[in-house]
C-alpha cells in the first residue's frame, strides 16, 4: 500500500496563521525574493509553493513552485522578453538566492520549478548541535543556517512545541458535543465531541492562551413540560423520586411522549408545566433539575471514556439574557412583526428568523442570539467555533448575519472577533442509512464505546505478548486502542463527508487505522528500548546523517509536520493530520525500517535519533487527535 498522496492546499483558509517552522513557508520566502527579481513590476504575484505529489510512482522533487504558468498568461502580449512559461520557470530558478536548503532545482513540463532539498540541511534540522539563536529568521532566512539547523534539535530536546504556529487570537471558544437533555445523545453528538475536542487541542497547540470547551446542552424547551408532568403523575410526591427511578431517561421520554400524544388532558398539563417551570416555581425547577442530573450522569460516562472535558453552560443559562438582547435588536430597528411572530431578516436569505414565537415563547435561535451576545461581551472571546452537523449550517449562517447586520460582528468575515461554523456529515450504518442499532433504536454511545474496548480486549488476549501483563495494563491498553480507534475512524474522514461506522474496519490492525498506528508506534519504542542505548544522551551528542534515500524520505516527512499542521489548523480539518500520521508510519515501516538496519549498524546513533523523532511526532499527532499512545504491544 503506497502512502496517501498529499492533498492540494485549499485556498479558503478559515484563519490565517504564520509558522516559521514550516519548510513550505521557508521556501515560499525564497521564491518570493526570486519572483520580485524575475517580474519586478508584478508586485501582487505571490509564491505558489507546494510539496510534490507522487505521480505514477515517481516524484520529481520535494517541493515545486507553480508560478510560471500564471505569470505567462497574465503577461501574455506584453513585452516581457520571455518566450514561454518554461523560460519564466528558468528565470525563477536563476533568480533564487543561494540557500543551504536547496540541493538542486529544475524546470519541468509547462514551467513547474521542482526543488530537491539538501539532505545535509534536512539532517541538520533533525539534529543540530549548534546553540540556539534568536529569531531573526525573516531577515536572513537563506543565510541564517543556525536558525534552520536548530529546528529539529529543539524539537528533540525541548519538545515538539517549538514547531507550533501562532494563531492571532488569545481567547477562543469551541461549542461542541452539546447533546439535548432527555433526548438521545446520538452518534452525531459523538462526532461533534470527537471533532470538537481535536479542534480545541489544535488551538491549544497553536498558542491560543485560553481555549474554552463549551457544552451548550439543550436543557430548556417544551419537552420538559411533558417530562415533568409525567414525573408528577408517576410520583405524586416529588420528594420520593430518586435518580434511579428515572435512570433510563430514554424510556422515560418515550413513555411521556406516548401520554402526550394520546391524552389531551395530559398534553394541557404538560403545556402548563412549561409555563410554570419558566416562571420559576420551586417544585417544577426541582423536577427539571432532577431530570437534567440523570442525563448529565449519562453524558459524563461518554466523556469519561473519551477523555474529553467540557464546561457546561446549557441553553437555560442564557435565558435571563434574552430580553435584553432582543431589546437591543429592536432598538436598532431589526425586529419586525410577521404573522404574529417577531422576526429578523438577514442579507441574502428570504426566510425570516423567528426570534419570538406567536405564543410569546423563545426558540433554539433566540437562545443562540443570547449566548453569542454573552460570549462576545461577557466572555470577551475573539474566535467562536461551533461544531455541529452540516444540517445546521444555515442556522449559524443566519445567526452570524444577524449579528453583522446589528453591527455586533465586523462586516469583514475574516476580522476579529469572528464566528465560524464547522459542519460534519452523517454517521452511516452498513446499510448506508443513518446509523442505528439492530432494533432500529438510537445506539447508546456508552455501549458503542464499551463494545470497541471489548473487541480490542479479545484480540489482545489472543496474543502471546499480553500473557504477562497485569490486569491494569490490559485495561489501559485496550481502552487506549479501542476508544482511539473509534476517534480515528471518525477523524480520518474529511469532516464534511458522511462516514460509515464499522467495527471490523476500525479495529483492523492493518491499513489506515489507529490500531495499525499504535502498533507502529509501540514498535518504534521497542526498537529504542532494545538498543540498550541512552536516548537522552544520544539526543545531546548524536548527529543525524541521511545518506540512504529512505532515511532522507523519513527526515523530510518529519520536517513537513509544521506545514501539514498549519494547513489542518487553518481549515480545521483533522483528517489532514491523520493522513500525515499514516504516511509517517508507512514511510517508517515500509521504507526506513525495512531497508535501514538500526541496531548494530554503523549508523546506529543517527538512526536511533530518527526513530525517536518519528515517535515524538507520532505522539504529538496522537495527542492532537485525542488518542492515548501505547508504548508496548
Ligand atoms: N443541541 C444541539 C443539537 O443537538 C446542538 C447545539 C449546538 N450549539 C449551539 N450553540 N447551537 O443539535
């Protein structure tokens, strides 16, 4: 199986960031200088640099600059002296400032400039013994060899955080997971939880000082009237109710819904219960809280398994803020009367937003108007990211537009403070339909995760290696692998695409799965352990050489982590990290480790450093994806 070919970079970045550790950016700066010299009058030409893809099993270089063709079509008809795009490509090569990074350059096809990086430079970046220098990077990028050299040294000595970019925000909030009380927490919420947590980790890695993980649980709404009325019917004395009595909330919800739909008298009581709850009557509040607590306990079991921590501020929290926000909108003249309801119109959408229903009640949208107000003005957040299925895209689009219309968000969508909705596709079952359990009920997420763990345990216990493991080791390992597999299966797919849930596939120890990656990582750790060498000592005094082509391939891929991360981060696409991680494991196992003997070879020190660097980068990827690494398998 050949490594996944690199996706072309997307131009629609959600956020701009800068990362000096990115090889791509360093090359782009060199090409920028060349372009200024090649076409001095075209100041708006920006360097188009990308990693080379494998075409028909061959790669023509490590990176390529794709400007020549565009410049040619732009300048056609002008007196330029160039006879075609290849000539422009050649001029770009000739004008490149000398750099330690580059081994050779060539022009191919219609004018692509292919760059082969210097293996000495890559090696030095991986392990550099030169002292750290200050960040006068931009000034002398092509001369400040020391700077370029320090990157991997710092990575190995100080940790991989030296490779992280900087986002232009200090305070961000990710609104994710956000299940609804007493209704099901379904696989869609699982997806939101997994993607949202990874996004939060990506922002944390990018030096955002404060990243809030917000659980916007649906803890308010008409369903509570029905639930409370049913609770009172079953337990006339509310003090008798124990949490265990309504332990199975889904069954409870169903039963009350049945009553609601079949008995008009009950329905009336349910509707009155909503009003009494909203007016704050003690008994109703208490019942509401009991129901919320039961739900919360169930949600927490899922979060605990996934190792995700969320801070809950449910819809009910924003209730007191609603009248004030509506009044402000009204004062701005934005609220109109339509069919007895109060509505707001936004640009480019012909359906109105209902902010107060005909019966005077508020809805999901009203709460989001108020919660966004709170986030911007009370919590002073600069970037607010909402993670839900793509079905809610229009909801958020209209919310942000309403805020822009009110002047509460900048007109320029890219300016801060800024709101972003990131959507995801459906989770499908084997039958290609929405994922359901056999009885066509909603799948209990706890059961789903436990099943993943159980299957891992069976597989692990069948292996010899686990014979002398303690019970605790088995538990920890199977949890790390089982839950990690569920997360990875979700994250490796572009979030906009639907994905099919399949235990056999995600728990396979071959192919692009977390299980395979865990094995690869554990194997690298075991190579280092078995060498009997002190890796810390090697990190201090060892040197990296990349004479073998597979050593070089591995070294280059390691150096590409910062730019892949940057792309994953600017578009909030965790699947790019998965793709990178899988390719790293493949290059390590199928190329490097198959063809370069590590222990006992003359290059042992250098190769152990490459092993260590690979393990470090893999662990960072695991961490970002919320997967706990296993060191022994
Ligand atoms: N509770 C909603 C649902 O289950 C998701 C909430 C998303 N967050 C928000 N601020 N609207 O679909």
